[in-house]
């Protein structure tokens, strides 16, 4: 029985554990939070921080694992690559993963290799940042170089707001570094979706329409997604070619990726983020529903050196939306109310809370209380549902 180690313990790992068990693998989970829900579903759990690379490596060697993954868990991606390289396990080059996971290194790599990229600076303290920003055009985005889920992100309109934004970003940075980059105004919706390569060749590339709750305290936390995207076909083709060029330059191998892209109002297509992991917010599960392609199963098999199986190019079966369930205030969760007219469109609902549980105001991905998948026959009906979401209410007291 092959042994697969999964880093982290959030609910997003449960479908990964299920897929591994269907393949007959022994699943090991580890992090420093024993109460995380995924540990109830794995075959064994170990209390080791996933950002402590050498401790995870020591555990992996002791357990003689066959593969390691950090699916939908951004802090463990570098550690997984480190263990893979040290133990000769299936995976991507460690240095390439480090480039992808560090926003400042990634921006430099993109610039050095002729990709469209926003101008950016990085700094470890506010004094250094204030000295460097004179060459940037405002507004700018301030964020940690090594954090995901929109944590620590602020958009500012002029330099006087940089100090508090810098401090906010630093609170969420593991390595103590912040990036400040010119804000790329998007044409239509940006995209955040998952893709897959086999032996360095993109075999599945998807693009979504990412939606935001502008009334939320953090307006950069995704509140909904839809598939297909709103991007022109020519932009998607350009981005797919550029993503392929990127993973070829980095020597990436067989891997699932969470990729964020956008078309700027300047007419240029931008690759904003690429992480060699499945995305949070159940994105790969949505792609399984909307296309029939199971990227989770493919990622699990490839992690232990098995054939990922045949992966068909992305093709959507209808129009799909995912709602990130959340609350506009902190309090005690009671229920989700959905209008009668919309109930027939709901395919699945996955709640992370139950009545009586405390919930927080929606300020980041970790404040999500669940997800809902919906299917529509037409683009018009989908857009109507997402443009006026009065049909769904989160009741919190």
C-alpha cells in the first residue's frame, strides 16, 4: 500500500483523502492543529508544522512515504517540493516552486523572461519600501510575498497610505517581506481556476470569472466564481500559450496548478499568480462537476508516481457558478435561506458550520462558511443570478 502524506488539515483536503482511499493509498496528514477536520478522515496524523521543512522531511523519511502533496494549502507548497527533491519523490523542481511561491521572485522571473507583468518593488521594512516606490504609478496593491487567500492585501491610492498597508501585509508574511505593485485594472472579470500538466505539457487549462463582494471589509476576497470565463477566446489562447511557456522555462513536470490571470484595460493579458497546488474554495471539485475531469484524482495518483490517467482538454457542460458562503457580520450562525426560484439550480451545498457555531465577518478566505455549486442552462440566467444575489441570505445573530 503506497503512503501519501498531505500537508495541512482543512476541509478542502477531504476530497483529496477520499480520492487517495479510492486508489488504495494509506493517507498521512500533518500540521500543528490536531483538531483540524481532515485529520478525522486520514489513516494517521502527526503534529508537525508544515512550514518547518526539515521536520517534515524527517517525518517523511521515518514513515517511508511514497509521495507528498500540499493541495489547497499554500503554506505547505514549498515544504512539499523540498521533501520531494530530498527524497527523490515525484514532484516539481524545488527552486522553481520557490520562485512561484514568492511573489517578488515571481514578478522578477516574469519580467526577465518577457511576460506582461506589473511594475513592482519588494521590501522588508517600511523605510526601504518608501525609498523604492517613487518609480511606481498609483494606485498600487500591497501584499505579503508569501501568503494566499487575499490575506494582508490592501489597495492604496497614494504613498501616504503605504505605512499602515505595509504593516498589515507584514502581519501575514511568513518570511517578513512585502511586495508593492502597480494595480492592473481588469477588463471584465479576472480568472482564478485550476489547470494540469503532464510531463511539462499543459493538458487541461481552465479559466473562470472571479467575482467579489465589494461590500466586504476585504473587497479582494473572492465571493463567487463562474465557468466559462468572461474573457475573449483570443485572450484565453494567449494566456494558455504563456502559461505553457512559463512552466517549460521552470521545468515543471506533472502537476495541478492554481492560476490567476486577467485581461487588463491596457489590452494586455497578465499571469498574476501560479501555484503548483489545487486551489482553495473547492475549485477542482467545481471543475469535476462542470467538465467531468477529475484533477484531484489525477494529482493524487501522480504524487505517488502512478499514471495520472487520461485527462481531456477543458470543455464545460453548461454554465456553472460557485458561491462562497459568508456572513457580512460576526455572530452566531443560524441558517442559509435560498429563494424558491433558485433552489432548482443548486447542485451541491457544502457547509463548514452548523447552527449555533460562531462565524466571523467576511474578511478573507478563512472566513468562508461553506460553498454552493449551481448550474444554469444559459449565460444570461447565470449572470442574472450573480448580478443580484438577493436570492440568498446568511442568517447570523
